């Protein structure tokens, strides 16, 4: 229904390969499976998700600009752009929507350059290290955050 | 029952004041309420939690040493020790148990010195910014992690 | 007329939202209005502008490569790419045209990471902090610079 | 009288040895003498002090949590914890009381690592370098600050 | 007329030599010529400027303190003090007037130590790299800023 | 023949302008000439190359994801993305193919920010400074590396 | 009487505006009032003060050189020179007199560049954050320090 | 006999688990065994040791304050406090006794944050990397140092 | 023949052990084999090489001074001196001959201190990571560079 | 005679106290004596010196601007401004005269902040550590440099 | 006997002057005396030592390469090369023998640049600060380490 | 005569090529000419010099150890070792003789890594930038220093 809460799910570069790329770090669940799980989890809470993946920073920014007005919150795994993209950060701030940042791997136990995120500072919260569960955890938290605010 | 999965819930300095200290940052839920919620959540999954709070780094280390052998996982919000305690990190590693780190506030949108955690690098994963929900999210993730490993 | 001086006006990521995104920082003038104003200002000086906006670093580079040979100067607000894009810097240098960098906000009174620009070091000059006026100021300066060189 | 202003005086690690430890740096006045002097100074202004020393970060945090609600201000010499304890800083902020930081020695003419204090940033003011007088100066300033606010 | 907008034009150390000192960097226009041009530009907009140059940080601070109350805005090229003077920054803030910072050369394509300005962070905006035009651009922008505020 | 070793040759932003852009740094050989030379060199060793250039980080990542499974190795000149793209690094690692990094110019005798490469750390080896020859050197080395591994 | 202890009171740049400049940071007491208070406080202890303010680093150095031989101690609020003047530090050391450094505001809760003082390292002690009281506290401490040494 | 040289042996956090915690780093000898060996080694040289372990920084400081006056030297493995505790450093200096610092593991071949010790700078010497032998080596060296000084 | 191009091949410390030292990093080819291969490769192009290895920085500098005048180019693997020797850099610059730097291992995927080379900044180009092939690649590139210049 | 080489001798802040200020660092020779010695040394070489000291950065800049056109070289001991004054550096460069920098003390064996000079980078040469002799050495070197250039 | 364990004892630059150079730091025992003591200590444990000192980095590397194959372990005091020589580190690693690093002085209580050692990270352990005893302690520890491994 | 003051003149790596290597930086005077000039200058003051050049750090250290006891002072141009050799610094300190450091070029106007010298901190003074004159200036200053000390 049109009044359902709608969450944009944004996957950054290389996340389309989830399940096959470096499975020892990212696990074997595919992105399609993650999206299905998120959809289901949203439906269970009377919400809906709209998932989008791109390897293009620009496409992610375009998408956020176009779709955020029809959504109430944003769940994002910015992939490698986490550490390098001010444009993505600006786009997220520009949506004026709460943002939850998730990562499958624990970015703090990997290379030094992965310890800093341009997104964390403007997010509601961050979840990392739990594989595909990071996404569902992030979605649940975002939906709860949104219903708190609506209260 | 004795074969239930048991999780140590560890709260660091000042977290006993949750609900009253700086509510604009940490919210109004008390630590007792958080512990109850965690207990309930654990029971729902056939597990149990054992919560402990201390303002003493040493007491937290003592507790981890004594109780970890009877537990399968550790959920910890190290409070201010997050950023300063190698002893706590060493104690956590010494338990040889999976650790999940949680924070009520989003440490990445606060002072620079809160952006580094001695615990994150040795944790399974990190959850921050969702208020008391960070705890339940962390517990669920830890229990799932443990049942994966048991599988 | 074909012998008119032609200036490329380049707008980086998120600038298409000028006027609506974070108006307390960027003001309420839209990008279309800015482009009109620039056009008019150019015409008044017997010049012309060709404006282009993209959220894609690659599209900005493509555009610079294709259009710069037909232009005499470049006016650019690189948006978030200001602080992160060596590719854009290289493309600008590659045009062998004078570059003027502008920003609506004063990047020096914002977050630390906005204080460094990859473009400034290879620009003729920089204008920032005057809202949409930064653009017209930059254009005027660029046109004057070009007519000096032609002299 | 119960309506007298009450100030917590907090002494961090090793300050119990004042008067005997490294007298060339810290002087020969004992902590007991300092506490007496502070008491007297408080009484002269119709106030009272409650002094506490501990070598335990945790005990200092415990004490602040328990005693601050019955006090109007805090005078603290955090000793070595000055430079290392976020937990103590958090506890001080948590009291929601004005804090004055004092040091007997001039921390800025000693080792580099003593030049940064986790407390200074959240204190009303700082006094250092005047030996035991730093305490009485700090107390006077705190009492004046409190009576200003009461005005 | 007394109700005209009045702008203080402040030139820092060595700018009295504009036109003769290092012309390959700073151009050949003299400071007197720049001041005339600014005066004319101001008059054209029904405003007036009052120019002052000194090689003395203290004299610049004195001047700002004495003259700012009779002016509505400040146009400043702090010269070498840009990178070293907190006192000048403090004086500018103390005027409670909008400040525009200008430089003839592009400070970002020169030595590393010229990339940081103590003034930029408290200015409305910055213009650099356009030679004497930086001044007129800055003045126009300041006057526009002032008439916006007056609205 | 289908069993020939196949190498992806990837050219990053602005390399399509090789031969015309900044010839004093990059030389006068065009990208088409380089690709021809590489093709010939590959054929001489019973291998084949498939060249791709884009100014879009995302297009490079897309291409690597799609084409790497049909290739045995990757020869890349990441252009300006060398110093800024974690997404490209991740895509390269994700191919699970040996990578050789090449640069026409000697990045170590240019600006400081060009001295760090996100690719070098995950490459087999690096060649830089020899103009177009860097490519053929890199290709030969990659083919030798591949035939070593095939042994 | 001529044998009274004499203290130089030195006020750096912009402190002549105390009471009117940025009152939310520096309070509403004027410099004249502060000097009167100091004079009175000195007289009460059989001492005298000689106050001097300048916005000129050089004038402060001149004054210290000329007046210090007739004084026994120095009370200084170096204003913005605190963070930038080695010449002032050298002049203070050159007097061979004990120095007490004071600041009205708490420099440690302001901008990062205000956290370092060139004076602190060579001062007897430092007082900051208590508004005009910082001066009287500093004076009392200096007089006590002087009478200790005389003892 | 009461005139024997007495050495305090201090073990910091987590060292009570020596022999079981991370044996691949710390070996399999228990703390009790180490203490026995030290006792024996001391007796062989007509000296005695008094061992103490705590996970509490404060307890270690308390102990040093109380016991050091009855001892002539201190052998310490500060555990994780090595890298974080100024309070412990201060307590050690406060004893006015020679200190020898030991570590079972080679802290220089582990994480970067273990390469700095607050104790080393005030110790007579440091021994690390030899497992439990580090203790006996340190004790022997301390006893020799003490008998040298006694001469 | 005496008019043949002559290349100095310089091997720094520890490279005499190539083939036996840490073969998992440096491979199993000996230095003698590398020199033979280089000789042959040179002869094939009508050139000649003169190889020299030393563990002594000074001997390498001596050799460069004495032999470079009789040679047209220098191929060098500076070994551990890569990261530490300004004297070697100076000697190379002093020869006024083009220098090619090679490394068997990929220095960018090893310890942080190996990421900086004092030689790279003054070399024509750099080859690393291809084992003994790095040498032949470097030699070919140097010979081509030399024949280009002669052209 | 009017065609004699003329050298400006510039003494920065606090150097008027040479001979009395901190004699253990700066020696006991007075500035007047140094100036006499320099005069004599100049005359011996058919040159003349014109000495100027000020504690005011601005006065030094004024003096350089006014007097440099009548001189051929500049000998300067910038005192504390060495480490802090870009304005002085700019004034020196603006004279377009060779500059020799001297210091009585060895600035490299003093505090860290004295190891960097804004003047050294634009000077012909630097002399430090030889007390008053640093001046005569610097003068001789400057005169020789000037006669070389005249040659 | 030929089957005895043989330890190379390596002394770096300036250690031949032990006993006379800076005795307040290094003590009065000569290197010959140290070598004798080590020999004796080795014989007592059925081992033998072979000592070598050189001021030449290259000679130390040569010696390690030639002698290490006939030895089972290496005891080294690298002197000033500790902090600067990657070549020596590489040579030590190249021996594939356990290394123990010793220093007479406590390098951590001296200049900052002595706090980092290129050897420590690849050593079994480190001993410093105990004068000549550091050597015997290191030898004993190395012999024990070797007999453990043989066990 | 045997009682003449004797100065060791030490030239580091590459200085044997003075006069031919990079003459635009180092001038055209040869080392032999410099040594002659120094000899003559010494004789004129009743002193003598003994010059030594080596490209070997170790040989310089050997020479200092052997010759310094027969000399009263050391004049050194450490060449490239200036910036990298702790061993040379230690050898100089070990001589217990006053050291004067000289450089032909102005090391402060060259690459960043040449701005730090390991020798300056332990030298009497430093002379740089005056070509071969730096040596004679340094020698004169050293001789004067020595005759001062002799008194």
C-alpha cells in the first residue's frame, strides 16, 4: 500500500558479486538472496524495500536523488566507496532521510584504509561484520528508528 | 537448561547510568530494562544471558576470566574503555570466545578520539548508533553466529 | 558567432539539486537559474557558456575531453569530487585550458576533509563562499583572464 | 547547613603520596593538609567540601556517580588519568556539574604526553603549576562560578 | 552620504609593494591603483571604501578595532599574516562584521605552508588567484552580501 | 584458438588521450597504437589481449566483473584512479586473477599524492616510467608469470 | 613604597576590547575594570601592578625588556600571540622573572590551534577558563610564588 | 633474614592466565611456576621476591605504594597497561626504586600499538620475547644492578 | 666493440644470496644466473653489461663513480639500501646517466618501510615484483631508452 | 664612497639584549659590539654595513622595503621570527637581494620548534652556533658572494 | 668440539670503543672483556661464541652471510645501525637463524630516534639497559632458546 | 710543530667528486683545491688540518676513532650520510671533540629529506650554502672556538 514505509536499499561497487567474490571474507549468500530476505523482512513489518546495486558512484548518486523522495529511509552498503566518496556522502545528506550503514565484513579487522568511512559520520548507526545478517539487522534497526520518529 | 547457549553481557564504565546520564545522547532506557530485554530475547532463542556492569577495568577483566569458560560468546559495550584499554582487549582475546561490540551512540559522529576502538579489531562485528537496540541487535547476531558455528 | 569566447561550465555531483538540497548551506537558487545567469553574463561580454552537470566522475571527464577543444576556458564546481578525484584533475590539466574553481559554500569553514582540493593547485584561481554569486564571479574572472591572454 | 554549596574534591592516582613522592615536582605538602586547607577555605565561604582519593579509575567513577547528585560542583586533579581516561571524562560529563581541573605541577613543561588532558575540554577552567595552591585557587574559582550561576 | 555602506579594505604586510615586488607572481598593478579601482567600484554601487595597509600585525589589529564600528564589512588581503596570525583572526571576529578574504596569487599552487589560512574559516568567502581582480571581485561579493542581509 | 591465454588490458581515465594529452609527460604514442602493439606482442606468444578504456570507475569495475572470468590475467594502467579507488582494487581482487600494474610516467618523480597506489599492494608487480613500453613490458611479464603458473 | 613587590601585567592583542568583543566567550567585564581589580588585590597584599596592553607583538616585547628589570614577576594573557609568538616567549624568558599565564576563556574547549601555547612551557603555572577571575587568581598565585621565593 | 634484598614482582592484567591464555604467544608455563622459579632464583642469590598480580591498575598502584618502601627494586610485567597507563608509570617513579620491565612476548613483532611502553622510559632496562625466561633474566639483572649500587 | 652501449648492473646488499636467501620471496635463480641472462640479453642487442654486487654502500658508491663514465646507463637493484641511502641516490645522480631501478619482490606488498625508495624519484622508471625477470625487463627498457636518446 | 657595497644588517626581536639575556646560550658580547665588529670587517673589504634592530616584525618589514634598494645584500638574524614569520620571508624575497641567515646559538640543538626556519629556504646560506662570530662569518660570506656575482 | 652450539656475536659501529666512549652511558667494561665473558659463559654451557665487530654495515652483512651457516644463533648489538639499516635486517633474516638483540644502554630513555629498531621486529627477543650484562643475558637466553628448539 | 692545534677534516660520500658532480649545485672547485685552501688557512693560524674523504660510512667511523685522539676538533661535511647515519653521529660524539658541520649547498632549499641532519644536534655550529667557502668559514670558526676554550 502506498502509505507503507519504503526503504531504499543501496549496494555499492562489487556487491553484485556477493556469494562468489572472496567468499572467505564475504560469505556465500548472493545479493539476490539478500534482497529477497530484506523484502520479506520488510513485508513482515508492513514495509517495503527497493533495492539497487551499481558499480558506478554516479549511478548511486543519481538513484538516491531520484528515489529518496519516495522513501523514508536508506540502508546502504557503500562497498569500496565507503572510504573514498564524498559525493556519495553528500548525496546521502541531501536526501534528508535517516541512513543506516552496513558491511558484511568487519572493516576494522582489515586493512588500515578500511577503518575510516565517509558515511558513518552522517549515519544513524553502523552494523558490520555479520555477513548478510548485517543487512537484516540494519533494516530492522532502520524500520524501528522510523517508527520511533513517526510515533 | 545447562546445555543452553550462554552469553556474557558486559557493560563498561558509566553504563549503569543509562537512562539518566546525557539522555540526549544515550536515550532514556535504563540498564536494568536493557538487561531484561536481552534476557527475554535470549530465552526466546533457547539461550541465556548473564549481565555484568562495572566501572572498573580490572573488575571487567576479572569477570571475563572467571565467567567466559562457562559461556559461549560475549556481548560487550566497553563504554569509555573502548578507546583506551588494551587490558580489556587482551582479556577478550584470552577468552577465546566470539565477541560482539555494541554502542548506544554512533561513536563515529562524536569526538575524534571515539572513532578508534581497541575492541573492534578482534570482534566478530560491531553495532553502534541504535540506542538500546544496539544491544538486542548485537545479541541476535551473536546467537546466530554461535549457532552457525555449532551447525 | 563562432569566434566568440566559449566557456565550459562544469557542475559536479549533487549540484543538480542546488536550491533544494541543504538550502541552509547552499542557498535556494536552482542550477537552471545559475546557468541562465551565467549565460546572460557571458552574452553581455560577447561570450557564450555551455553548461553540463553530472553525478558521474567519468561523465565529467568524458565531457571535458570532448568539449574542451571547442572552448577557451573552464569554470568548474567539482562538488564532492573536489576532495577525492585525481582523474578529474588530470582531465582538467589535459584540456590545456585555464580553469577557474568555484564553490557556493565556504569549504574552509566546513569539515576538515573539505579543506583540500585536488583542483585548486592547477586552477588559475578559486572563488568560494558566495553562494550562486561564486559562479558569476568565477565566470567574470575567467573571461577577463582569457581576454588578457588574448590581448 | 543542608543548603550549603557542596563541592566534591577528587584526587586521582598517586596523589595520596603528595608530600613524599617526587617532592621536587610536587612539593612537600601532604594530601591531608591540602584537604584541610580546602575545607577551611570552603567554610569561610559558607560552603563545604567532600574529598576523595583513589588509585582506581573505577572507584573514582563510582564515587562521582554516587556523590555528584548531592553536590553542586567538582574539583578534580585526575593525576595520571588526566591523559588516558575517557571513562573518567564520561563520568564527569555524566554528573552534569561544573568541573574545575587542577594540577600541582605545570603539565606543559613536562613530558609531551602530559600536554593533553581528556578533562580540560569539558571543564569550566584549568589551573596548573602552583603546587597545593592550584587546589585552593581552583576551589575559589569553582565556588565563584557556582554563586554566579545561582545569582 | 553618511548612510552609504562603508567597507574597510585591509592590506597586510608587503602589499604596499604590489606592482614592483615579484611581478611574475603578483602582477604590475600598484596598490594605489587597486585602491582607486575599489573606490570607483564602490561608488558605482553607492558605497564607499576606506583602505589601509600596514606591515604591522598590531597596526592592522588597531585599525580594525577603531574603524570597524563605522563600517559594515571588511575586505582583507592579510598577506603573509594569512598563515600565521591568530591575533588578526581574533580582531576580525571581534568586529562582528562580515569578512571577505582575497589574494592576488593562487595560494594553493604555491608552497605548502601557504595552503592554510587562519582567516578563511571565519570569512564569508575567499577569492584568490586573479591578481588585482581578486580585490574587485571580493568587494562586489561583499557589497552584495551586505545588501542581501539588509534586504 | 579458444585455449590461448587471454589477458584483459584495462586503461583508466584520460588514457584515451594518450599521445595528445601532456605529451611532455606521457609521450606521443596513441592508445590505439599501444593496443596494436600489445595485440601483436600477445600473438607472438600465442596469447591474445582484449583492451578496454573508460573514464568511468564503474565501467571499469563492470568490465572486470564481466570479462575476467574469460581471461587468465589483467594488465592495468588505472590512471588517476590508481591513487583514489578502493572499488577498483576490490574489483581486481575479486577477479582472482594475477594483476600487473603499469604507468607510462614515473609516478614517483611527480606530485606526492601520486606516490601511493591502491593497486600495487595486490598486484604481482609494477612497471612505471617507460612510456608506452611500460605496457609491453607489463604484458610480457604477465604472460611469463602465467606460463610459470601453468607450468 | 619603592620596596613593594611589583608585577607587570601584560595583555596581548584584542584584550583592550574585553567586555565588548564576543561577550559570550570573554564576558562583559572591561579591561579597565580588570586592571582596577588587580591593582586593588595587589595593594591588599602590599604589592603593586603595572598594566600594559598592546596589539603589537613588538610593543609587548619592548615593554617587557624595559619594565621587567623594575619588577619581580609577570602576569600575562598573551591573547592570540599565545599560539604563534616565539618572540614573546623569548622576551619572557629573557626577563629572568617568574611568569604566570592566564586566559579568560578555556582554550582547551575551543579550536584545536588554541590548545598549544608557546608560553606555558616556560611559565610557573597557567590559569584559564574563569573569565576575569583568571587574572586575579593568577596574580594571587604569582604573589604567593614570589613571597615563597623571598621567604 | 630481614637484611636480604627484597624485590617486588608485579604482574599486570591477564598475566594470571599465563600458561592457558594464547599459549602460542605466551607459552605454557603458569604464573605460579614463574613465581616459584623467581623465588628460587632469588634465594640462590640471598635475596627474596614478593609477587603480586592484579587485573586492576589501581590495585597495582596501591600495592606499589604500600610495598615498595620495604623493597629495594621492582620487576614488572605491566601486561596491557604497558601501553596505556600513566598512573602506573607515575607510581613506579614514585617508589624511587630501580625498575626492570619484562614481557614474555616480543612486543616489537606484534601490533603497532604494543611498540610503545610508558614504563620503558623510566626503567633501568627492558627484557622481552623470551617467554617465562624474560622474568628470570630481568630478576638477575635487577639483583646485579642492586648489588652494584650497594657496592 | 668499444662503441657498444655499456650498462652498469648494480646489485645492493644481500643480493649475492639470491637463489638461496628467502626463496619464497626472492625465488631460486642465483645472481650469477641473472648476470648471465643479462649479458646474453645485452649481447643480443649489441650492448654489454658490467655487473657488480656489494654489501657495502661505500663500495657501490665507489664503483658508480669509477665505472659510470665508461657506461651509458645504470640498472640497479639497491636491496635494503633502497629505503635508507641518500649517499647512493647522490652517487646515482652524480653519474649523470639514466637509471632504472628494479626489485625482484613487489616492495609495495611488503612492510610499510619498503614502500618508499630514495632511488625512484631520480630514476627513469621502476620495475618490481617479477623475480629475476625484473632485471631483464629493466635492462631492455634501459637499452631502449638509451637508443631513443641516441636516435 | 657611494659605490661601495652596502649590506643591511637586520636583527630581530630580543637581539638588542645580546650580552645580557641568557648569556649561557647567547654569550656576553653586546649588539653594539657586534655591529662595530661588522662595520670594521666591512670597511676592511671596502664595503659598509647599515645595522637595524627591532622587536617589531612590521618595523623589520618596513625597514627592508625602504633600505634594501640602497643595498646589495642582507645579513639577518631573525630571532624568534625565524620560526613564525611568513611576512618577513616575503619581505626578504621582495628585496630581490641575496640573504644570509645567522644565529648565535645552534638552533638545531634547542627546542624542536626552533629547527624550522621560514628564512633558510630563501637564503643563500645559513650560519649558526658560533655566537657573535656567526655574524662576521655571515658577513664575509655575503660579501664574497656579492663580489662573485659582480665579478 | 664440532658439534657444540656456535653463536655469532656481532657488534655494530662504535662498539669497539666500549669502555672508553661516553662511559656515563655505556660503562667502563671493554669489548674485549665482554667477549671474554661471553666466551666463558658459552663454554660453561658447552657452546662457543665467535665475536666480530665492525664499523662497516657492509662488513657486518658480509660476515653474517659467511659465518651464519656454521652457527646456530646470532647475538647482535647493532649499535647506531639499529635505527637505520634495512640491509642489516635483511642479512639477519637471510641467515634463517634465531636472533637476539642487545643494547648496553636503555634506548627507550634516550633520543626519540633511538626508540625504533629495524632488528627488533625480526628478533626472538630484546635486552637493553643493563650495560655489558645485556650481552650475557642475551647469550644465555639465546642458548636456552636453541636448546629448547633442539630438545 | 707538534703542539699546533690539529683539525680533522672529514668529507663524506660523493664529495671526492666536488667540482665535477652536479656543478650547478656544488660549484666547480675540486676537493683537492678545498683541502689546499683549508691547509693554508690553518697554517696561517698556526694550526694544521688532516683531510680524509670516504664513500664508506664505516671508513669514516674508523678514521674518526683512530685520528680524533690526535686532534682537537673536527670539521665535517657528512654528504648524504648527514640525513641517515646514526653511526656517524655516535662516532662524532664518541670523539669528545667539538664538531663543526658544513655543507656546500643550502640543504634547506633542497628536497625535504635534506632538511634534517643527525649531526647538527651534536655540533657546535653549522654552515651551509656558501659553496667551498662553507669549509673555510667552518674551519675558522672551529679554530676560534678551540682557542676560546684554550683561553
